[in-house]
């Protein structure tokens, strides 16, 4: 009889120990009793001296042994809970870092697909899309100090010097939307001097994306472009011609979208791009821009993720 009672008592204790070792999927998960795991542990401490079938578990196994069993299971449970909490935090951190406050620069020759990728990046990451033309016009309209300087050069028909452009860019990046949501500089800096000036102004980026497209493809893309003067929509005579004959008849080609002029623009681009890329060698990633836009977009996303992780 004594052996039976001892066995029953020990079985109860083992059941209690196994129950305490149960680890919920999160800290707030409920235990099988409808209480939290911490509450269950407290219950175990409180019920340490209860009897089972009129036999004291403590008297049979010894108080020290019972406490040691409960303490070991309690320690295991708390350790597992901390590990689960840490895992949840570590999983959430990269997602948050990858979606907010990014600082990106994208570069590429004319017709490399920057415009398309900028729209996708802006939608995917919620960053503020910035081009120098837009920033200059906004600074002039707002009447900022650098905007007034830029206006003088623009009104005189002169190129806005780098120091003024850098001032416009630095001011814009200090605005709250850029600080909160992050930013995407589109096609800037264009020269090594501009890259150095940005660095001197304290402007750094997380990732420099370069869309690499051979010149012969770029020329084909540019020469085939046509614009609808009514809607402003851009078509390509080879890749995306309009279906409507009326629209097709009114399409226009920009004056600088000829083969001769695009080659001049490409020469100017190549004269500076390697030096600019050199300024961002640690965060730079070359992307094959000849692929379909969705394929290029996936490569861009992978590049951003790799630089953030690094």
C-alpha cells in the first residue's frame, strides 16, 4: 500500500513537472489552466505542501527534492520564454529597418529605367522620391535662401553651381518627411565633385544602386521614344506602341531623343559615372538594367536588403 501511494504521489509530481515545462508560443499565451505560465509557477509554489490521497508528497520525497524539481522546471520555462521573446524581437527588427528611414541613391544613363524603378521603390519602401529639378523648383517657390541663389542663376540662363545644388539637396533632406520616411535621390550626384560635396555636408546613404545597360540598348530605347502631346504619356515604337491609330498619328519625338544627341549625353554620363560609383564603392551595387522591370525590381530589393544587413 505504501509503495502504491508513493508511486501515485511521485506520478502526480512528475505530471506537475511536465506541465510546468510546457512553453507557450509567446509570453502572453495562456496555460492549460487558463492562467499565464507565471501564475502557474506561483500556484506550484503555493501548493507545495498539499496532500494527495492523504499522503504528503513533501513527506515522501523530501522538501528539498521537491523544491529542486520545481526550481529546475521554473528556470527552464523562464529561459524558454526569454528566448521566444528575443526571437520575436529579432524577426521584427529587420522588417522595420528594411521598410522605413532608408537612404538610397539610384543612378543610370538616360533610358536605363530609373524612372520605372523609382516608382517601384517609392511604393515598396515609402521613401520620398527626390530629383534635383523638383528640389530646385520647390526651393525657388518656397523662397529659401538657397532657393533665391538658385533663382538668380536660373533667371540668367546659367547652370546652377554645385555648391547651390548641394545646399538645396541638404536642406530638403533635413525636412521631416525625409527624416521619417527616408529618401531616394534620383540621378544625383552626377559628378565626383557633387559626391564629395554631399559627403562634406554629412549626407550619407545606405545603398547606391546603379542600373547598368549597354549603350546600344540605351540608344535604341531613346530613339524609339515618342510622347503623346495630349496626355503626356510616353510610348516606345518597338516595345510599347499605342494601340489607338489616332494616338499613334499624333505622337511626337523630343528634340534630344535623336541618335546623335543621345550619344553626346552618354559620353557626358560615362565621363563621370565611374568616379561617382567610386565614391560609393562600399554601398554600391550594379544591377542588370536590360531585364524586364519586375526582374530588375527584385534585384534592386535584394541589393537594398544586402546593404542593410551588412
